[in-house]
C-alpha cells in the first residue's frame, strides 16, 4: 500500500508546474524570486525532456546554473528544499573539499559515486516499501516457527501398521499456532524472548578512507572482506518485537532483486540526477604554487569532463554524466565568476544573482516559513511552560538591528538572526523555568533594552553579534 502512495506522490511532483515549484519553495525560503524561477524551470525541463522522442531526448542537455550572492541569503536552503521536492537522486557537496588527481584528498569523481550510492538506497527503500506487507507475513510465520517448532514425525511406525492419527496431532498444532498468532498480534508475547541466529556484521573497513582518492579501493576491499566473513552466524536472545522486526527485514531483503535495483538506480542518476556544488567561488582565482589552495585550478579542470559529460566507473557499473544537472553556488566575495577557467564558465550558461536581504525580508524570515525562527523558540520555551509572544514592533526592532549589525560589521545575511535571537532570549532561556509569571511579551522596548549595549559598542557587536 505504501508503495502506491509514494508512486502517486512522485507522479504529482513530476506534474508540478514551475509556478507551483516556486510556491512550494516560498514556504521555506523568503525572497530570491529570480533564483527560484531558474531552479523551477531547470527542474521542469527534466520532466519535459522525458516526454520527447528518444533520438531528440539525447540531444537536449541540461542548462547548468550558477547562483551568485552573499552568504546567508538562501542559496543552500533553496538546494536543500529542492532535493526534497525533486524526488530525484540529489547530492550537495562543497567544492572546497576536493583536490585534483594526484594530491591527497577526494577527487571529483567521488561525487558521482556517492550520488549512485544515494540513488541505490532510494530505489531500494521504495522496493522495500512495496514488499513490506508480504515480508511482514513471512516474518510472522518464521517467528511462530521459533516460538512453536513443528512436531517431529514419530518414528517406529510402518505404513498401515497401527499408525497414530496424524491429523489429530496436526490439528492440535495448528490450533495452538493460531492462538499464538492472535497473542502475537495483540502484543501479549512482547515480553517473551526467543533465540535466533543472526549474521555477524562484516569487518568494518574505514581506515583508509581518510587517505583520499581511495574510495573505490575501500568499497572493493569491503566487498571482498565482507564476502569472506559473511557466512558466520551467531545466536542471540531477542525480545519478540525485535525478533519480528529483524525477521521481517530479512524476508524483505530476499524479496527484492538487487541487480534490478542497481540498474534502475543508475538509470535514475543518469536521467534525473542533480548535483549541487556549494562554495564554487573557493576554487576560483589565480593558481598559487604553494599553500592550501595549491590545486584550485586543477579541481576546475577535473570538474570539466564530469559537467560536460563523461563515463565514471563505480563499483556498480559505468555511469554517464551527460544529463546530470549541476547547480553551483558561491558568495564570490573575493573571486568573481570570471575567475573560473573559461571552459568551466561555458558549462554553466545560466547565472542568477541573489539579492541581499532587506528589513522587510528579515521580518518575513522570522515569521513566515514553515519552520520560522520565532515558532522554533516559542515551541522550545513552551516545554518549560513559558508563553513567549512577539509583538509586531518587537519583530521590526529585531529586523532593524539585524540590518544595522550586518552593515556595520560583516554581512552574513539571515544567519545574523540566530545570533541576535540567542542574545535576546538568553535571560528567558536561563531563568524562565523558575519565573512564577510564565508569559513574556517581546516588544520593541524589550529588544532595545536587551541589545542596546551590544549595538552601541561596535567592537563588542563585532565579537558577540
């Protein structure tokens, strides 16, 4: 049943028009209309491409996007929300984590390998949902076999020579089994324990992953050593609910064809995969011969073939990157998009500039999104029995201070609200649980009173806010 629901959900998501995608993003991200429009069009184009004839479909390449804007204005948040909306293999990586081939560190091909693993887990979980009902029935039968083993055939009786009435014993066994099944479903056996054989986990191989560039080797080693040790089983005592869960998982694993899962996952990556490259500006700029940025340009050169389209070999098979959508984002405070090597600039034809946040945006960020900051603090303090109410003038005062501090010190966008809210509610968070009066009104006067010293003293605000 679950499977049908998820399939229907993904169908609805595929049918979302660009306007509906933007409306969905508006629930979480304030402002940045242009960026949302571009991302929505790119997402919709994936679906449009699937409707074309096969010969034309291969010719339509994804139009990769670069999002440019100061920190804290919503670049990464748009990507996070897009991932949940897309129902497609999606990975977010920091470009600054990678080094060019030959240096210690991760190479860029590991992005595609990680994306493939994600897609396999995604397809596998859908398949497991589909067989969950059948697996639960099979798991229940296996658990009943453990609780009430089948009676052994009685030896010493030849056929037709005084054989006991087997049907009576069988009927008695089935009746007991039916009673046990009812007790199991009613939860009356939850305190009982059963002894069962479980597979020991294969040897963990995680030592070499920090050496960088050896992801594939690590995967192969894990498979090889896992194959050597996976036959070992050990007996464990488990409570009935835990045993039922374990047996159901085992049965579900048997019911799905992993080869088919891998094939579907690779097709999903190739046709609908999305890679979000954050901090792209950190690998832009002139090459240096020493220091931490020694392989900036090398990373760009390694990214080129993957963004343009090449075949990356993974332990599950070859993956073509021709139709994977790449969305890059960067603050570009120091470097400029033109500092990227020309070939890479050409692979990102769409540029979107995200605008800095205004006072009105800050007020909306505090109150409008689904998980707005004001709601979070109200819910956290409600656990202590405190009712915190924010007056409209109080919210405007918070937004005013956020804009002011961003202008005076470093502009860190909406992240400034976290520091201001923590400072503002510090006393309530610390002492509130002991107050007799559990209702607090946050007005403009209260905000200015709590934050006046910090805002007045620029040096202090530089360190605290």
